[in-house]
């Protein structure tokens, strides 16, 4: 992984590229990055979902579908580093996390602009009694439970925040997520994903990318936060739709854990079965909606994603819906378009509670 000086120079270049006045939130390191991720086994692709609306036609210069890219790098090119982060939304805490950074020397994670999260430095989470918490290849962090009054020394209890950080083996891509379950509504947090170099996109052929997925699940209507994992698969036809390119993707073999590391997947599966009257045996697969205009010439992707459950009369009903955002990067030794990093945000009614919506914010890294 790149040493500090070279990394700082790269960051300066990224910040200059993002000079749109809104500020960017790159995930940067303050020490040598030793947090590698595994490529992961190929997951069950599941169904690819129904074809979506083709959306607007695109001339290849930008995303032409219905899903906008998040804010960040304002003038991206195929050769440039790209940083994207969650936008602020009125009436909720989206996009408040800023200055997200990882210190490999101390294995700590820093986040600014979130109230009552200690001194902004998060330690490895304790999951299932293990201090060095992880979800598959991705590291999990949490803030301190107390902070001392700077005058009296009395402890001030803090709000629970969780963070997930992932970086590819090549070091060319990474993501970070921060959420809290301390609010009745969705709390303050954010996400960021980035590519540290350029990409050489093929103009012919197809590719399949496989890897890992991990997420944080918070609620609107009830407090609490959960973890999620899954197998990530992305398929790209670089020839069709002629302009732009066809993209499919799925998150399969999904599992949910409480913050103590207990697998509570069956709890949600049973609730889905009770609500729908079906006999669900697993969580539904998240599928990219196949639509035109989701990949641009810079290697950025943005589109819709859904999951489905059995409805009455043999029909399928949408269980979760939202968007995916991603960017393609070259891999080790200049392997063209070898890896993808991205973030998925979906929402759906939680059948375990009355009047509660659960949001899952997940990150993934997948390679060819």
C-alpha cells in the first residue's frame, strides 16, 4: 500500500478534482494500510430481478438513468481518482459524517461532525466477545461509551455509533459507512467510497465480479442497529446496451447479526413468512434493476436495486428498494477494470415491528 507522502499527494490531487466548493470526504489513511480484504467466493446470483425502466438515453459521457451520482469529484475522468459521499438530506441525518479516516498504525477509525460519539476516534468493535471485530474481510469500529466532562471529569454517556471500513487487496478502492441506532428516526451518519487511480474500461466482452458485502441496519420508528453480510456479484456486458452498457448485480446469502454477534437472520425470515403467509427459507436477494444508463465512461455506476418476497396468488412484491452507487478501478499490476467498490442503500417495512422502516446501508468490494 502507498506510503504516507505519496498518499497525501494523491489526496491533494483528489481534493483539487473535487473543488466544487461543497467539500469532499475521502477515506484516507494516516498510516500504512494493512487492512486487506479477501476476494470472496462466488455467491449465488439469485434472480436478476425484473427489467426496469430504460430511463433516459445517454451519449456515454455520464450517467443517463434515473439515479443521480452522489456528490464528490466534480470533473471525473477515466484517469482520475474519484471520491463519492452521501449527500445531506433535509429532515434527517444523512451525510453528516465528515473527514472519515483510517489510521492503520493504531487500527483506529476517525469521524467528524457526529454529536456524542466520544472524541471522534473509534476503536475496533467488540463482536461476540472478540475485541477485533470484523464482518468477513471488513473491519468494524465503534465509539467510546463515555466521554469525560472537560472541567469536572464526570462521565458523559455517548450515543452508540458503528462504522465499517473496507479496502481492496490492491489498495485502489475502499469504502466506509457510519450509522447509529441511537435515534427513533434515522440518525446522523454517512458513507463514502473511492477509487484511488484510473480505469481502462473494455469496449467488448463481458465480465463477472465476485466479492463480499457488509452493512449497517438502522430504523425509522424505533432505535437499534444491526449488522448484515452477503455475497456480492456484479456482471457487466461491455458491448450492450450499445450505449450505455448493461449491468446486473446481486447480494445473496444475506445474514443479519445483532451488535453482540448473534445471528438473528431467522428472526426476520420468520417475520417475513408470518406477514406474507409464505414459507420463506432465507432473506430475499437484493438485485440490481437491469436498466440503461447506469455506467458512464469514467467507470461510475448508479442505479436502482430491489428485493422481492412472495405475495398473494403467486405474485412477487417489493420488500426493499433503493439505489446502488459504485466505481470500477484497475487492479494490481494495471489489470484493466479488475475491481469494483460501491455502496447500497435500501429501505423496507420491517415485519418484526409495527410502523417501522429499516434502512440497510452496505458496502462491497468485488474483483474479477
